[in-house]
C-alpha cells in the first residue's frame, strides 16, 4: 500500500532522478503540510542522496528559532502570508546544505479560517541557491483538509521540478 497517489510518486521519482543527475540537495520548511512534501519524496527508495532535511515549523516559535523568521513579520501578517512563505524557504536553505528549498504555509481547515484567509489558502515559497531565484506564490485549493494538503504537495513538487529544470 502506497501512502501517496501514484501520480505524486511518479513526480517525486522524476524529481529525485533529475536532482541526482545534477548533484542537487533538497530541503523543505512545512507548516500546513506537516512534512508531507518530504514524506512524498522519501517514499521513493534511494531518496537519501537527494533529500537533505525537512523542517516542520507549525508554531511561531519554531518558525523563528529553526528558520529565522522575523517575529515582527509574524505578528504583523500572521503565519499565512507570502512574506512568511518566502522567509521559510530562504531560512531553510540557509540552515541546510541544500540547493533548493520549498516551503508551505496555509489554512488546511476545517477551522482556522478568517474572511481574508479562507480554508484552502496556501502560500508556497521557493529558494534556489544555484540560480539565486526566490519567490512565493499564493494558491487557493478546494476540498477538505486532506485534499488541500495533497494539492499543496503536488504544487510544491511541480515547483521543485521547475527549479531543478532551470539549473
């Protein structure tokens, strides 16, 4: 029994193969996904030569301590923002030996939503140490908690693939 749908495992395997060819390492900083991005990658045998580490930073304190997120930013915007997603990715990259970092912070539901931050709102951050490119993207996914989290994993994996392809 696989933990993830076959299309995600195929995507993860393709990412690992391409990263391996280019001698790249990956890191994640995850909040709403709770480590599912790295779990999907490490579901593929042989991932240890590509995956450096993953941070699960659910609390403000962990975001500040492990990833160097600015406390004033968290207090101003909350954890679910493009700036926080970007700082999570750049912080994970700086704290690791990886070449590409991915982050995810959002509202998976069913609770925690506000009028301006609905269930399904997820920001994904990317930091590419090889190209110097970093960015965050706002996403609005539908469905229940599991659907939002799996859609976040798929979108994050696609971002990783694009960054590897750009090197």
